C-alpha cells in the first residue's frame, strides 16, 4: 500500500499557465521526491496596461512517502 501526501504550491510565469505549472513541479522536485501527479487548482493572471503580464497557478502536488 502506498502512502501519498499532497502539498499546495503557488507559481508564476510570464509565458503561460502551463509554464507556471512546470515551474511549480520543477521547484518542488528539488526538495520533494517521488512526485506522482499535479492538479491545477486555480489559475489567475495579472494585467498591466491592458496586457497580461504574469500567469499564476495554485497547484496541488501529490507524492509518495516511502
């Protein structure tokens, strides 16, 4: 039986929500091992002068505890 844990991570990107999600997983994987999945819980963006400047995601990362 596997024991899984979930953490919540916030990340941002100037490119896209997908890039922000990749950054969240990449950064989390530096200290968390055995990542199994990522769930995008929320997406938002900051706007400046009528243009999107930053994409933001709130993700839940699931990993196995060994």
